[in-house]
C-alpha cells in the first residue's frame, strides 16, 4: 500500500491509481531504466515501452475515442 492519502470524493482516482500500479508492475529482479514513446498522428501517446537497459519488459498501448478521450490501456 502506498503512502498516498485519498479522500472519499477521490475514490475513482484511487481506483485508477491502483490499476496503473498493477499495469506498470515490474517483473521480479528487474528495474525500469528507459521509456520509449510512440505517438498518434494527432499527437496523443500511442505506446510506452518499458525497458531494463536493452531488455523490453512490457508495453502499454493506449486507445483513444473519437472525441480525444482515453478509451483503454492494454499491457502486453
């Protein structure tokens, strides 16, 4: 559990924070040393690749709605 305090009106943000913590969990004995980004033509982040030196640990892929709001994030 993190030391961040969340008020009752911030429960939705806490749920997002907790999910992002799980999505970005690093495999045992690994550490993130580099991030690499790709962007959509419209300027939104499309992927973030997480590396331990040259070893790709995982990728987050972002999907956007037509109105520019974030639709989903998938880890692969």
